[in-house]
């Protein structure tokens, strides 16, 4: 794609993230059958989900790229790749295993499609088309493991403090025990590193965008 579309593409990605999360917040907060005693508690509960956290990372990095496509710090590169991997996992798991389980109204379906379909597609296509190229490496790929490990630790600590609310069965310490959840965390981290390694290999095969020089952290 023409590099002049990079900034608009990243800005559109960030806007879709914001729209999806805002709609999902109000949909969840307005549903008294959801966990949480108050409107605010129910709404804030969405931030415990991996899907939403992945979207937040994607949205933040896309916005930063829309403002400055030449960002190149190690921290930024790690977050950029973590968001790419996280949103890819979100898309695959949802469409393979979860999509048929949901029966949503119009606004719920709108948020659902934005967070699970539109943003993942925009993110992956944007990364392939606009990069930035040369912003990943074996070291950056290894750093992506911090996101799923931090998420699992957060979920395991938060669960008992939130009346045993766990957003996903594989992280349910109350039902599975800490040992089993730690094993699940290991496999999730391994999946992350594998996808990150694949993205790193693909990045090396893709040509640099016109006018862009590959860099190595």
C-alpha cells in the first residue's frame, strides 16, 4: 500500500478500538445480570478480559504510530508486537471456539465485532502493509511473553478479591487450582512466543516500506 495511508490506517485502527471499548462498557454496565453491583462496577469489569486488554495495547500503539510513524524505542516495539500477537490470538480463539456461543443484541454485537473482528483485521493488515518494518527481533519476540504472564498473574490475584470472578475458565483458580492455572499460563506464553517468532520471521521477509530503513534494536 501507498505509505501515505499509514497514518490514516493507524488512526482508524485506534478509533475502532475506542469505539468498541466504549460501546462494550455501556452494554455491560447496563446489564444487571452481569457481575457487579453497580453500573460502574459492571462497566469496569470488561477491563479484566484479555480481549479488551489486547485491544487497548493495539489502540495505544496504533495511536502513537498515527502521531509519529518513526517511533523506535525497545519498549514501544515490545508493546507493538505484543498487541499484534494478542489481537491475533483474540481473533483466532473467538472465531474458532467462542463466536457460536453468543446471542447478542444490536449494540452488543457491534462491540463484539469491533473488538473481535474489525480491530484484529485492521491490525494485522496494517502491520503487513505499513509495519514499521525491522521493529522486531528475537529479543523483542521474547519480551512478548511478559503480556500473557502479567495477565495471568493479574487474573489469579484479582479473582479471589472479586468474589471469585474469573473472565476465562482456563484462569479459574477456584475451579482448577493454582498448579493447573500455572500450567495453562505456560502454554499460553509458549503460544505467544511462537506467534511472535513467526511474525519476526515474516517481518524479515517483507520489504521495507518505501523510504524506510530497517533497524535492529
